[in-house]
C-alpha cells in the first residue's frame, strides 16, 4: 500500500487541493442536515436547537407544495426533452461543416451565450419582449396584432424558460460531443464511403454509436436536474403575474428559508430533493449499464 502510494505520490499531490475543497464545501457542511429535524432560529446554535422530529416535513401535507412540485416537474421535463438532444444535433451538424473557418465561427458564436449571466439574459429578454417599445411587440403591432405581455404571461413563461435555456447552453454543451466525435477513427468513415454509405448512414452507424458512451454519461449527470430546474434562471424571470406557473422548489426554498426564516422546512425540502436526486442517479446508472454497458460506476 505504501509502495503504491509512493509510486503515485505526484498524482495524489495534484488531486489533493480538489479533495480538500470537496471536504470543506461538500462533506463537512452535511452536518447542517440536522437542521431539517431541529427548531433552528437565527442567533442560536445548530447544536443547541431543540429536536422536533419530522415536524419540518409538514409541508408534504400542503396543497401549495404539490403545486410547486408540479411546476418544477413540468419545467424540468420540458427542458430535458428539448435541451438534452439539442447539443447532440448541433454537434452532428457542426461536425459536417467542411469549411474550417466557418466551422470555428459557428462554434464560437454558439459558445458565447454561455458566458452571459442569467441576469443579463433576462434583461435581453425583457428588452425584446417588453410592452413599451419591445422589438417583438412592435412587429406584432405592425402586423395588426395586439401586444403581448410576455414576461407576465402564464402561457408564455415556460416556452421562454425553455427557449432561453437552449439559446444560452446548447452551444456550450456541444463541446463534449464534438470531442467524442474527434476520437472516432477516421478509417471507419473511409470504409463506409467505400461501401457507398451516405452522410446520414455514417451518422447513424458510426458517429452516434461512437459518442454513445458520452451521451450515456451526460444523461446520468442530467437526471438530478429534474428536481433542480435552476433558480438562477427562474428567479429573475418570476414576478407576481406569472408566479402561479413560475414558482418551483428552488424559489420556494429561497423564500421559505431566507425571506421568511423557516430554515428547518427549507433544509427539509433540500434534503428530500437530494435523496430523490440520488435515487434517480443510481437508477439511471443501472439502466444505462444494462442497456449499453456504460455508466459512471
């Protein structure tokens, strides 16, 4: 054991900062999970707060909570249905571009939105969609239609969440798939051309099977997002007009914990979400290994 440790001492030294950060920010804070079972108040210590058992899980009996769960699942499923295959399709299209200069241009333009914060993205949306001089409503008015209050509409909120997420992250998410495509042996494509296979046949029988392990891993890592849809996107877009469909678990925890001071209930919701995410990851990993033999472990 010591001989093996000495042999790989420099590798262990390289990963040491990551291990330390993992302990400091992921494992040690897990002691705070007990807040879910205590009556914790600001100004008191976690260790001195009285135990209340399962009282903080009383939100499971509230109809409002299940409405929020419905909103969360609705938005997350929509984002998954459109957001998961989008970077795969974009990576396949970029890979087929023969002109290297244009290919690099498309990659750069598609990556760029990822570096915008959601605050900036929402501000751009508001600028285009506002009733007061927004470009989209100006076009609607010139076409003879009535202006639409997009940012305050319960019908338009979910499409805006999905479309803005696609615009911001699809290009960035193609990086993994493009890297996987470059690892495919070019001789396979040459052999396919000799056999008379067209572009679609090459994509179907060579490219997609070649990147399937990457797709499986990304799928497994994406499953926990079914519970956490991204507060940094939802919260700036939420207002009193669309809160009926915009309120999700992340925003509910924010309001309950930080704004209203129900720290025990907020921690209980977070704990329950983490358990569900863990179950989803383990289940998806097992299914992935059974279907194509690929998984995280």
